[in-house]
């Protein structure tokens, strides 16, 4: 027990290698004196904090071998195997638990482990076994279907969802639909039943029935934009009617014949009729579900406009109906673009300023789309949500269309002063968004700063009336940062200093405005003021998951500036968050397996995604670099290398595809930046669905959110197919200066992390007190060379005239050359290499290093 407690204390001091060795010693003692629960739990904490889940599993397996009937040991082993993502062995442990203790919950654990195993390996045999095991845990249908009130029962709901998930994954959709119908009283919420039924119908390929369910749900919740979007999406997934109109689309190689998808929203032979009632919707319906959706939202729009005075319609119906009208046109353009790409080749539509996708639709369709955008703007420009609602739609507009939208907004009359003030904010955001790369205008800064703030309702008027509104002040700051970039290195930094002063003024006037603090962090970082940057970073008061999503703001800047102590401080906060996340996450997983089984995959996935954070790996490596860089003695250097060597070795062993950058939120200022110019299909690249698909870093611009995987309010996760990015999709984004500040650390790739970890491992192998380990050095060099090649870091000796300027890549290259020299030195000592090669390497470092710094 003393050794286990000592290991715990060593881990808390950051001496993880010594802590792990202490756990091994404590475990060796238990082999002779018997298993001790306290020793196991104490060592378990150390193993978890060091992410040594393999060693944790071995410890509990040894304990269980000595005491096979111990339920606690088997339970701990089960959860340790889940963290190691070894679902097959977890299933075996759960099976033994059920056979020994005959508790129903262990049977459920077996099934959940099988479902997790099937998701990871896509093995259909496992699903068959899970279905067979569930026959031993039947659903209690007592009291269902009798018209009586069914009491809420969490365990019963979890069991129903477990049966449904198993049937869904097996592809037994009819059986799942039948079970859902029987148990809808257990699930309670009708919207949950409709959502799950819709997803099952889509999985079965019954799109028409799925659209009918989505339509009914839309009519019940007409003010829910998420429900409306799902309905529209499902309508476009239905087969295109054979009677659909076709059109000739010009391409560089001649005309091609494609379906006129935009024409599907028009009534053949005339204008759309008025749709005052649902009976009119059914009377005018056709076999095209896209057109039918148009009728539904036309009815809702007419109803909202008619009932607007009496407030008979729910709030937001008019907004949703108008957004749906735009979304129908946007998705019709997407379908047209995809059809043109298929007929003529992706190169014909993936093309730049000309937006060649317009060849697939009529001029009148684009004009109607622009008119709908203008109508939405004129009606809702005084609402804060207006700009953000329109982002995916105005990103398609360029040239004259974009100018006409802005002109329409300028000429709008609002009557009320406060509404006019809010509309001016929307106009300012939209002008910034559609200028696309033409920022930095001092005339625009003067216009923004000369706009007085209108007191809000209830405002006592104590604020400074000369100050512009918060949004105008923010836009002026980012314009000044753009002006600083446009001035270049020879223009001085007066614009950036003005931006700094305005941002500080904004913080004092609008203390709750988070964006001012973020801008101050970025501006101070750009000015090379790490202390001031950290002061504003700490005013953000980030908490919980924000350590994962926002710590890069300070960490990137400190790594570039080389502030060792501050890097270690921020790195410790990142480590602290991950330790808390592991602890809380494991408690959540344990709770899920004991009370709400449907949430177990969700919690496990969250733990896995956070554990694969590139930012955490960087924190480990940079902390090690800082410690050895500040070591005052040889002994301190050796101790610094030994502190994290186990974790560093684990980082080196991971593949590049293991690490995720998408946890870092780099689009937190997207409301202040220019929008990308996209083709209809290109807008998908700026949605959360895109970064979920590729796991890469988030873009700095975000146009729309992705669909949720939760199938009901109980958070049963039914993953939806992400789809493949279309090769025809195209977009052009000219990032603002603030966006460039946000992505400065994004160049740190997983390959660079592997390279840094490999060089640290090599250094540890070279300076060992007992002598260098040539085998470990060779292995680390092989790993470093491969990572350097993947990271684009040159490994050959450069000519004197071919020296790159200072960058992270050039610094890594110099470090790799030094590591190569160390490896060659060891081979020379062993008589395997000539000393001339070492001299050549050292001469290259001596010549290239000062030249890189001078550049």
C-alpha cells in the first residue's frame, strides 16, 4: 500500500515514469501477500491518469485470476477494456459476470458490448448473437395498448431502445417498426416515436412513407426549423418522378441533357395557387414530394401572414416557412449541380468566380432565389438571427446579385428607431460578409465608428452615447486588423494598435461581449506580447470542455514565442481538463451501464474523441521540451526526459490518423468574417458534418450545422451516414486577417507531433545514465524520418543558397539534422559509419541554423 501511495504522489508531481514503476512494484508485492482492494484502486488511478489502460487491464486480470468470484474486480476489468476499446474481451468478461452472478444488468452489458463491437468491426455475426441474448431479456408488454396511463420507467425505456437498436443494426426494419408501434406508450413523447419511425423507414428505403411522417411532424411543429430541414432533405432523397422536366445545359464539350431540378418547384403550365388550407395542399399534390413540400410551406406561410395580426399562429412560423422556401431552392440547385457533374464531369462545375453551376438552372430560378433572399432580409433584418439564418444562402451570391441584396437592404424603411438600429447591424454584418477579401477600408472603419448606439429598452442612458453599438465596434476592430495586413511589414503597426485600443474600449463598455476578449488575445499575440495576451486569455474564464476547444488561443501563441514557463502553465491546465474529463467520463459510462444503456455509446465516443486530441499530445511534447530546455544541470536534464518518456513513447507509436484537430473551435468569430463564395454543393464543406467526416481542423467559417445522431430525447444514438463530399463542390474563401491569426497553429499536424515525440525518444535513448541504446536510437530515427516525410519536412542537407526562412518546419528540420548526427555518431563509435558523414551533418547545421534565423 505504501508503494501504491508513493506512486500516486509521484504521478501528482508529474513524475509519471517513476509512478508507473512504483505501481509495478506494488503489484509485484500483491502477488506474494494476496490481492488488496485499496492497492488496486490506488494503482488504478495512476494507470488511468497515465492512460496506461493496457497495464490496468493486466492488473485486474491478474486479480480476477486469483479471485474469480469477485464481482468488483470483474466490473473494473469490464470498464477498463471498454476504455481500451477492446469490446470483444469486454463482452467475454460481461458474459462470465452474467453466468456467475445471474444479474439481469450483466446480460444487458453483454448486448451493449456486442453492439459496440459491431459498430467497430461491422461483423453481422455479433449482431445475431446479441439478438439471441436479448431473448433472455424480453420486454414487459403488460399494460400496453389498453388505453391506460403508463408510468415513466427509465429501465423499461432503456430496454426497449436496446431491442430497437439491435433490430436496426441487423437491418430488421419491419420487426423494429412493429416493436416501436407496440412500445410507443413506453417511449412517451410522440415526437420521439415519429423521429425513430422516420429513420427506420429511411433505412428500409421507404422514402415516401418517411416523407409522410416528416410532413406530419412539420405540421405539428411548424415553428421548428430543424424539423422543417429534415422534411425538405427527405423530400429530395425520394426518387425523381419520370415526368420531371429536363433541360439542355451547356458545358465546354457541348450540351448535356439533365433533369431540371429547379423546375420541380414550379407548377407546370401556370403560377402556384394560393394554399389557405391543408385540403388545398392535398388537392394540389403531385407525385413529386419536393413540389408537395413547397405546397406545405406555402400553406404555412399563408397561414402565418394571415394570422400575424391575431397571433393565432405559433411564433416563428413565418420565419421557418420563408427559410424553407430558400432551402428548397438551395437543395434544388445542389441536385442540379450534381446532375450536371454526373453528365459532364466534375471539372465542368467545380469552377471559380463564374459559378458554372448556374448552367444547370434557369436564369429565372436564380432571380427568384435572389428575390426570396431580399424578401427575408426586408422582413427580418431587425432581428438578431437574420444574418445567421441567411449565411448558407447568401454564400451562393456574387457580383451583381450580392450588390442587389445590399442595395435592397439599404433602401428599406423600418419606422421604429430601434428596429432601424438592429437592421443597420444586419446590414453591416452582411456588407462585411459579402466583400470577400476586400477588407481593411479606413472609410468603412470611420462609417462604423460614426454610428451612434440606440439605447435599448430599459436602458437608463448611463452609457456613452458617442460609442457605436457592440457589433459596429467589433466590425471596426476586424477592419483595422485587415488594414494592418494590407499595409504590410513596411507600413508600421498603427492600425493594429488602433484595433487594440478599440477592443479594450469595447471590453470596458460591453463587459459581457466575449468576442472583444478573444480579439485582444489574438491582437496581443500578433504584436508579440505574450504577457498581455495571457492576461486577456485568463479573462475569458474558460471552463470544462472549453479547455479543449479554446486553449489553442494561448497555446499556439506561446509555442511560437517560446515562453517556457507559460507553456508549462497552459499545458498543465490542458492536462488537468483531460484528467477531469477521464474521471467524469468514466463515471458517466458507469452510470449509463447501470441506468440508461442507450447513452453508453455516446459517452464512450466522447471519451475516445477527447483522448485523441492533438492539443493534448502537443501539451505533453511541449512541456517536455520546456523542461529540458530550462534544465540547469545534466541531472535535471535526465530527470526532465524521464518524467514523460512513457507518454512520449505512446505518442510516437500512434498513427497520424489517430489524432483529431476538430476539437479546436477556430470558427468562434465566424460572424465577423467574410463568407466563402460557394457553389450549392460547396456549402456543405462549411458545416459541422464536413469536419465530422474528415476529422481535420475546423474551418474559420461555418455556414450550417449538421443533423444530430440522437434519435430521441433519451439520446439513443443512431449514427446517420455522413455521405461523401461531392467532387463537383467548389468554394473560394479569402480569409480575413483575424482568421489568419486563428489558424496560425493549425499547421501543427499529427505528423509533426509524431516527429517531435520521436526526437524526444531519441534524446532519451542517447543520454541514458547507463549508456546510449543504439537499437532505440535507430528505431526512433526511423520513426522520425517517416514522420518528417509525411509532415513535408526535408531531411536532406540543403545547399547554402537553398535555405528556408524561419518556421516551425525549418526548426523541426534543424532538430532532425541534429538527431541524425547523434545517430551517426553512435554508429561511428560502433565502427559502422565513417566520421566524415557526422562532420558533414554538423557543418550543415552550423551553416544552415544562422541562415534560417537571419531569414
